[in-house]
C-alpha cells in the first residue's frame, strides 16, 4: 500500500464522516476577528503583509528576516484558531509556528503550547509537531511528531489549540490529533499562567527538517505562510496585575463549546490519525523517560509500534509496505488488512 493510498484512505474516511452527518463540526460557529481587532505585528514588519480587508495576513521569510504576529491580549485559558496555508515547493529548514506562550513575561518559568511545521522537501509528506511546557519545564519536553494526510501548501486548513484548566486539545480541521488531560501529578508542568497567541515563520535549518540534514535554500524565497479566519476566545487578563480576574464565566463558555468535547466519531478519527501518522511520541520514549510522564495514556496498540526511543519500529508502516511491495512479483498487490480495519 503506497503512501498516497494511505493518505487518500484517511481523507476519504473523514469526508464520509462529514457527508453522512455522523458527527457535527466543532467549528461551525466561530467568531472570526480582523487583524486589527485581535493581533499586532511582532517582528519583520516589512515581511508582514495584511490584506486590504484586514481579515488575513501573509508572513514572509527571506534571506534577511522572518516575520510574526502576536495577539493583542493575553488569556487565562482560551481557544486559539486560524486557517493556515503553508509555503509551497522546497521549504526545508523553514519553520512555521502557531503557538501560545508567556515567555516574554515569565522568562524563566514560561508556559507554552506549540504547533510547529518543520519544513518540507517537495513531494514528501509534510511533518509537524505539537509540544507543551509548564512553569519553565523545557527540560521535560512533551513532543509528538506527525505527518499530515494532505498537502497544507495547496489550500487553507484550520489549526486550533484549546486550553482549559482541565485539558488541552490540538485540532487539525475537525480532527482532534492530541488530548492532554490535566492530572494532579503534573503539578506545575501543566500550563497555568496567561498566554498570548503567536505565529511566526523563521529559519531553523540547524534542526527542523530531518534533524538539520536539509537546509533553507533562499533561491526559493520568499517563503510565504498565509493566515486568515482568526478566532480567539478566552479570559483576557493582564498577567502582572495585582488584583486577580475572575475567569469562571469564560472557562464555562469554553467548556460548553463543541471544540471542547471529543465525540465518539471524532475520537475514532483521532485514533486512526495517531495510528497512521504519528511517528514519535515522548510517552513511548523510555530512553528519555523510563517512567512515562503522568499525563501519558499508554495505548498498547500504539506502544507496540514504537522503539524505546519513541520512534517507529522498522521505519513505520510505510517502510514495511515498501519492502512488501518490492517482494511482490505480481502486478496486482493484495489489499492490506489494516486498510479494511480503517473502513
């Protein structure tokens, strides 16, 4: 079964769920905002290009500088979402990040929630990672890495982060790809201080694509990431004010929204995504963490696929299929039992 076939199968499954109405969209009633209403330039002003109607923005990276924006407010818990279209063609070494942080305010004890796209070589599947830090817990990174089942440079897709006092959910379109349930054992490692939303594009040639093997090539510049349909919900606060703000109503609102709950069909889609497209998880990295961090939910079917380094065994499903295909002498290849399980 080829890489294209797996991606196509997964896309068809998601499409069928939508068409049959088996699950409702988590994003049908979002309150979208203009750039002026919700965001501010962060750096690389000349490389930040706002649309005439102010409802979209392009971030550019050239050989001189990248660019980025930040939300005008910080939020004590929130929902952060945008439609994003990534740079096309050769983008190795180029990172596009959509994340929340308070590192500018709490430099030694910062919190952070990340979605980072790790550059790409044309024709290869796009790779990205999610991560979280609490209270400066950067030595205890909680990375997961995945492939996308579509080309994110061809059209816009929605990427979202939900953060409440009780859980964190990362979304790609209507698919929840990762859920972190807060436990008491996490302590201060769970993000708890007000955070702003950031989006940036920058040169990370030293690590981003295949561990730094492939570098940014500026003959393909400028690299352009496009953002639109911004949505920000949460309790807006001043992180250094002395009088605390009561955010109970805001949290209640967040937790009442569709994007705060994962129904059975969405959970099935998340399970399929993680089985097919996750290629590293810190929860299965026993070299790094002999005891899994307390929020990890060990899924036996997932664990069996990973080495003790948290990476896929034998190069993963795709590598096994390539070897199987090479052994096949017939022009017709029998269908994979795992494919039937997906359907």
